[in-house]
């Protein structure tokens, strides 16, 4: 390929562009090695791959893979830290907040679970899973939980 570029006068890549491409290649290799390891049940290797991949760049998808692997590897505290970083990068992503609530449930930190569910409900007030997790947190805290009031007529069909 380099020969053809030289022959036909193609533009040479700078050292910076080559380094950038090499970093992207290493990131992809590590990320997908981690995915394969996670599927094969090699949790520790998957965690190492995801952590190493994140040294080449912050990627929300890789962070969520890392958090899943950490939870599977019985390290929910570390998973929550990763999810907090992910939530800072994309604050409007409801899946991150719900994952945080699931980790809180594992850790039995129901106050923080309630806080994370509240943040998720601010993004989407009608999200069923967020409402369910919020109710679980309120139940564990022995706090009252009220669903939003809906018009009773919206669920009834008109009989003709």
C-alpha cells in the first residue's frame, strides 16, 4: 500500500496521524478482546482489557462494559465509580442512572438508589423501570411513594 502511494504521489501521513491511528487500533483490539473474554466468563481478563482500553480514550460504551464486568466480578463499589464517571460524560443517558440504581441495590444503599432513581425520573418521568426501582428504594426506606396522577378517563374506552 505504501509503495502505491509513493508511486502515484499519495500524501504521506504525519507521525501524529500514525500515532492516532495506532492508538485507535489498540483501543479497538482491547475493547473487543474484553467483550469476548466477558462472554467466555473470563471476568478478570475482561476487566483488565476494558481498563487498558480506557487509557487510550474515554468511551461510554466501554465504561458500561467495564461496569458490567466489575459487577459480575463481585466488585460493585468499583462499578459504581465507573458509572459515576460515565454519568458525568453523558448526564442525559437514563441507562447509566438505572445501572447506578441496580448497583446501589446490590450494595443495599437505598438512599443513594433513591437519589439515582430521582435523577433518572428527571430525564424521563414515565420510564417504567425507573419508577419500579424508585418504588423499591422507597419501600426499603419505608418512605411513601406516589405515582403521578393520571386522568382516569384515559384508560377507559367509550362504549357506543
